[in-house]
C-alpha cells in the first residue's frame, strides 16, 4: 500500500514538473507594495489630519499636568494643606483623563488604520488579480516567498498600476486603472 502511494506521488510530481514548464508564475512583494503605494501615503495623511486635533488636545492636557506637577513641587512648602490636596486631586483627575483619552485615541486610531489599510489591501489584491489575468499568469504568489528572480517579480508592475490609479483619482477622472476596480 505504501509503495502504491509513493508511486502515485512520484507520478504526480513528474506530471507537475512537466506542466511547470508551461506555467507562468508571478511574485508580488505585498509588504513593499503596502509601504510604497501612493494610496498608502494618502491614507496616512488622511489619518494624520483626522486625528491631529485630538493629538493636540492630549498634548495640551500633558502640558497642564506638567505645569501643575511643577507648581506642586515648587510651591509645596508655601501652600496650605488644603491647597496641596486640591492640586493633588486635580492632578490625579487630569492624569486619569489623559490616560482615558490616550486609550480612546489609540483604539480609534487602530480601528481607522485597519479600515483604511483594509480598503488598500483589497485594492492591491484587485490590481494584482487584474495584472495576473491580463499578463496570462497561471499562479501569483505574495507572502512566504523566500526568493524570486526579477523576471517573475510583479511588484513594480503593481506599484505602477496603483500610481496610475491614484493619479487618475486625484485628477478628478472617473474609473480606475485598466482592468482594476477602484
């Protein structure tokens, strides 16, 4: 039984090797595309613009906390016990508020980043699929490829298509790159 299984595996491997010469294989460095795509930079800028006011608000609270800490440290000897307690309670309250805002900020930013980059990953997948179909590729690999020669690397092709799509979308034209949905 084991011999029969081994023979069928070897036969299948030999058959695949014969067909491998006919396969057109492409490889895309998905991480490089995610880092260098113009849409990624646009997404980063959108997130930065969206979250800048909240970031500034937290910086202002941090300044207030530092100011009150310095005041407490500097004036502790001349303050009454009631004033010290009041300022200490205020500091504790400010620190709690700052911590809460930082956690909310971090959570909201992560959710929005995941939304933006999820859309981008879908767009990249659509562009890769369109390029593969147009190029007559039988197989396109992305993650987990240890080595790929330049002749099978499709990364630059995908980046060029994404750049063309971004250029079209920023120039106000409708539609997307040939064969790739927006």
